[in-house]
């Protein structure tokens, strides 16, 4: 029974996972559809979105520092002993008003003979009458003490730290967005590479199939010629070797195409066994690519590049961190209001009940001497800002180099494509001529196989050149920040 329950739970889990996996859309997939699915399903993109949300919450947290903070603190304390103000009963001397002097005079014991006050053994005058204060009257029960306070704190001037933190968190949000855009570019570039890899292998699969058909036809013709005695077995064997090699190559291309489709499906967030058909599998020209320009406005490129925007946000963040460090050397002023209460309380004698009172004040903190700690913190933040600016300068130089290299490679790929197309046309004509000559008996099987090999090479180079044009176009868009 337990095994049955476990099996059912396993099937249920598999069903839930399968239901959560997105399905491939019907019909051929365009490059834009693959890009969109990858951006939606990519885990790194989801992480980048969460980092943006984190930055938004941190920005709201920083804004809350402008507003008054209300806090409550309370507690309970048990004390072992009572609180006694006196160690024993107290006897206090009394005074009587003397009309003669107009003052209060102590009531003292006097010597009947001399009329002078009498001193005791300790050298102090002996009072005639005393007031008794019992010890119990000044003993208080503090065994159980409850206390609490509600405090309101309104910052007035914090050395500019609150303003700097609000700007810093705003730049941090912009940084997270720039990093998300940069990650999106990386995802798109990876999808494009996988997409055109599938297109390339699909074209080479058709090419390999055509090459196998050519060799198979040649093999049959040579077999007939051997039976008629106009060709040798060596000719037949050489064609057989070429045919077997071509079939092995076709198998490799078939396997590579399957694996490439799986890689593209994984990037798009689809099941690996999705039947992915691409809209550009039959593409044979470069009309969809963008012609490369000779020159580019680098200032626009700098603004469009998300990685440079991220570095600029890093510079801005470092500048605000410097201001936060400066705030630690400036005075801080805040208004504080408190309502405190306790039980027992001493607001109106000693009473075992809750009672409290309001108090309002201002709190000023002025840093005086910290052995250079705050100053060194400021200088460290200043150095970090300088480092970020140097990195920005270096990154701009690298972007200049990337743009020039990408434009050059794109121009070169277009020229290569044009030359390979000419070579392909020549190879087609050469194969046609060799085949016709073989049929007329004026060419050998070696001549035909050489023409077929040249034809295969020319078509393969044309496919590679075509795909390279598209990949160079994508890379150029990436380095220009327009991807």
C-alpha cells in the first residue's frame, strides 16, 4: 500500500512539473519569438528582475528616513528587596518661632542654672522636642516594576546623509535595471547564436543529403560501367569510399542538428524534446541584415550601452557614498518626543499604579575627535569614486575598439559572402560540366568526384559565410547597444 501511494505521488509530481513547463508555439518559430521566450523563461533574467524589486524596496526604505519614527519600548523587572530611604527610624529636631528675633529657633534642652543649651556626648546640642519619621514610612515596595515609553524622533539635519542615501538607492535601482538590460543582451546574443547554428546545420544537412545523392547516383553509374567493362573495380571502390564517408558526415550533421535544437530549446525555456521548426531554416540571402556603417556616433553608443550605464551608476553611487561618509563628520540634530510611564510611579508620591508624562526635547550630536576614523572613511570613499571613473574611461576605450572591430568584421563577412556566392556558382557550373563530360565518356570518376568535392566545399563555405553575416550583424548590434 505504501509503495502504491509513493508511486502515485511520483506520477503526480511528474504531472505537475510537466504542466508547469511551457509548450512550443504552433508553426515555425521566428528569431524574435525565440528571443521573447528566452527573456521570459531565463533564470538570470528572473534574478535580475528580483534585484530591481529589491532596489525599489531599498529606495522606499531610504525615503522613510525623512519621516518621524515612532517606537515603543517596555519591560518588567522583579526586585528581591524593598527600597528603604532610611536605615532606621529618624528623629528630627523641631523649631519654634521667636517673636524677639523674628526667626525660627531650635527647641533645645537648656541648663536651668546657666540657661545655655546642653550638648550631648557627641558634641551636638540636645533637642528638647523631636519629630519622628518611621523607617516603614520611607520604605517602598518595588518587587514588581512595569515600565515603558513611546518615543517619536524627527530628524532635522543629519549632515546630508538622508538625502545622499535616497539618491544612492535611486542610482542603485538604475544600476539594477542597467544590469538587467545587459543580461538581456547576453541572453539574446546566446539565443541568436543557437538559432543560426540550427539554421546552419539544417542547411548543411540538406547539402550533405544532396552530396550523398550525387555520390549515390555516381556509384550506380560506375557500377553499370564496371559491368559493361568501361570502368574498373578500383573506380567503383573509390566511389564507395566517398559515399560511405559522405553518409558518416550526414549522420554527424543529423546528430548535431538534433543537439543544436535541444540547446536552443533549453535557452528558450522549452522542453528539450520540443519539435522546434525555425522560420529561417530555408534562408539563402542576407537581406535581413543591417548594412554596416563606416562611422558611428560614439556618444550615442556610450548612452545606449547598458554596461556603460551600469558603470555610470556605479560612479554616482560612489559619489553618494562619499557624501554619506562626509555626513559622519558633520553635526546631527533631531527632535525627540517621549511619553514614559511606570508602575509603581513617583509622579505624585509613591503609588502602585500606572502613570506617565510627556517630554519633548532636541538632541544634537557633534563629532569632535575620532582619531581620523571618519576622515579616513571619507578618503576611502573618494578613492573608490576615482577607481570607478578610471574603470569607465577604460571601458569607453574598449567599447571604441569593439565597435571598430565589429564593424570591420561585419563588412568583411559581407564581402566574404559575396565571394563565396561567386565560388558557389562556379562550383555548380564546374560540377555540371564534369558530370556532362563523364556521361560523354571524356572525364573520369576522379574528375567527377573532384568536382563534387569542390561543389560541397563551395556550398559549405557559402552557408558558413551566410551564417557569419547574421552573427556579425547581431554582434554589431550588441556592441552598439541596439540589440
